[in-house]
C-alpha cells in the first residue's frame, strides 16, 4: 500500500463542527419536527455523553 503525503497551502484553514443531535442524539432541536415524520421514534445517535471513555 502506498501512502501519499500532500502539503496544504499555508493559507489553508480546516474547520470542523458537531451538534448535540449528531453526537448525543438527544435534546429538542429545530430539526426534530422534520425527522421521523413516518412515525418512527428518534433514538440516541452515538451517545458520546455516556460513552466518551470507551
């Protein structure tokens, strides 16, 4: 397997983000009303809050 190393330009900025709904799968959000409209229940996502030590 060949690994290729690339150098980003000096002005390259990398950003990331998460949301409570993605990580915890909990809490009321503005999007909850649009998800699960087929009657299915929404459940925990990856449950980071309870599993972070794993």
